[in-house]
C-alpha cells in the first residue's frame, strides 16, 4: 500500500488539518480504515486517536483509492466537532460473544407446547358454528343492546 498526500490544508478555527489522500494498492483490496490511520499517523507524526477518516472511495476495477481525513490538534476539539457515530467508526469494533445455541431438549419442549395451542384455536370455530358464544363476543352484544 502506497499512500500519497495530494492536498493538505490547515484549519485553525476547527483546530485540525484536512488531508486529501491517494492510496495505490496493487493486487490488494481496498485498505481498511485502521491501516490508513496507521499509515497517516506515521507520515504526519500524529496520534491515532486524533485522526478521523471521513471517506475512502475507489472506482470499480482501479487499484487506487481516494480519501479525506481530518487530523485534530487535541481530543477536546475532536469530541466537540465530530459526531459520535463518526468517532465510533474509527475505533476497533468490540466482538460480542456468540449466543449459545438452544439444546435439542428445549426445541422438543417448544414443539410439544405448539400443538396444544393449535387445538384450542380449532375448538373456537366449532363452538361458534353450534351457536355458542365466546367470552369476547358477549360484552360487544351487551353494548349494542344498551
């Protein structure tokens, strides 16, 4: 991965440097944000925590990626200006432990309970056909008569 700084601007009002970068990556995929931050921190001698990659864009079939990065002077300026999602995007993701799979016993218990529920649902249409009313229908009829 070869990185070239195409344009570098100082922005004193926002306490940051804005950098346009061009990355050439022959026979490799698009570089990860972590790799770009690492390379930028080495080239510009800046702390990794103060670098925010705004975007990395490449065109289909080309081995060149263009990007835009912001290097802040201090953490206070970074937290004041950048949004929380853009800051979180720069940090390494925390891997969650995988959920435990349900045992076969628990699956069998669920299968046994499902047929019981189905039989109760089948009985209600039969009662309606015979002329019997359910509890839900009775209050509705009383409201209509009043």
